C-alpha cells in the first residue's frame, strides 16, 4: 500500500471519528444526560454516588454509537463486500449491546422520580 493511500485512509478515518463524536442527541443517541441523569458529558461526569459500573455504561454507550456511525459509512461507501458485511454485523451487535446497557442502567441506577 503506497503512502498516498495510507494518508487518504487516515484522513477518512479521522473524518468518520469526528462525525461520530459530533452526532446530535436524539432517540437513538440520547446523550449522557438521558443515559444517566445528572451526567455532564464525556469526561465531566460527576461520580457522586455513581458506581464504576454506572460510569462504564455512561461512557460505553457513546463509544458504541460511534462504532455504529462508522459502520453506517462503511455500509454505504465500502468497495469490498466483506467490509460491508462486517459493518452490518458491527451495527447489529453494537446496537444490541447499547440496548442491553440502557436496560441495565435503568434497572440498576435510575432513581424513582
């Protein structure tokens, strides 16, 4: 693989990461405050009475959402069918894991309002 191609892939990968991390909050990406009431965002979550488990969930959900955003791009843009197939599997598995983490968070850490 030539240097030019590697640089191009690096730039594309960086663009994917930037897009994934700047996604707007919505029904599938509620953001830290929806996943964990009182959270202030990535790197700024007050731990207070939160456990390491709660912190892990709050931080992993956006991480998985980023993987899904990257996989979405791969499904649309990849030239090789193997990459598209891998991206589809990533979307499915990461989506299931996000749903599981949200269920656990609601069960274990949501306080009755």
